[in-house]
C-alpha cells in the first residue's frame, strides 16, 4: 500500500499542474470579482477544496465497494487480485493514450452525455445566487461530475485496492497532491505553474503507466498473498457448508 500511496501522491502533484488551468473557470464562478487573497476569498478557496475532498472520499468509498466485489468474484473464479488487474488495465490505457496525445497522435476522447452536461450546468446555475462561501463548497462537491479522465484514472486506482478503507485513503492522497496547484489557481498565481505545464504531464503519465503495470502484476494490491489465501479458503469453506446444508 505504501508504493500505491507514494505513486498516487507523486502523480497527482505533477499532473495537477497541467490540469489546474481547466478549473480556473470554477474559481471564477464561485469567487467572482473578489480578490484572490482577501479573507472571504481565501475562505471560499478553502471550502472549495474541502468540497472536492468530500466528493473524492465518496468516490473512493464507491470505488472500493465495487473493487471489493470484483475481487470477491475473482476469487470465486480463481483469479487473484481481479480488481487490481482491471484498474491496472485502465491505468495503462489512460497513460498510453496520454503519452500518444502529447506526441501529436490523435486519439478519440470520451465525452459525457449531453444530458449529463446539461444537468451539471443546471446544478451550477442553481447555486449561482448563493453566498460565495456556500457557492464555493457546492462547486467543489459538483466538480467530480465533470468528465475528467485524470480524476477517474485515480478512482480506478482506488477501486483496484479492493478495499473501501484503502480506496478512501487513495483518494485522500490524490486530493492532497492536487491542493497546491488548486490553491495557486485560487490566489491568482497560475503564472507560477506555466513553465511546468508542458513537461510534467509526460512524467505523470509515465508514473501512472508504471503503477498500472505493477497493478496488473498484483504488486500494488494492499491485500497480501496470505490474506488472499485466507479469503479463498473462507469462500471454499462456505461452499462446503452450503453443500452439507443442502
């Protein structure tokens, strides 16, 4: 789990620099014309990031629940670390497509359904009239509805842990890695990040690629071989008991 945590932190730190520009519109939405360093604005930036944290933790819990189900099914059919394999495949696919795009290779991208985009737009419009602090917190909560491949590759990573607790921790670490860049956007220091935006995405994609390959091999799974053996034994024992009952 330490390797997963370190990889997620490094990748989110360097990758968030490139993606921070995409969230500038959200900052303008909740902060309006307020000064980026004023007390009210600073409070709003903090609440925006707290809102993001809450939504990330929720995504982590959902991903962990699904991952645990996939892992349990994998054990039933004799496939160990099934959730990690699925997550690893998604990470490798995203990393390769990102590297290809940076080298000028045109790759089709997935877009959220139009109905989904309209629903998000209506939700954002509904909070426009709220006080800045409330608007910031709600905007942070709603940003996870955006079709962001960078975010959801880490949701897949969280699911690959096969554990709700580990998945929530993974998303908390991912959030922590994005905070510096997001605060820079909030206080109007985007120019500080500009020199790094061209070089760091390739590095972050390489980190995700390595994590994906390790996940495919089962080396990033927080579940030890002993724990997996115990789980398989319990499943087998349950099957024997059911057979005796019937």
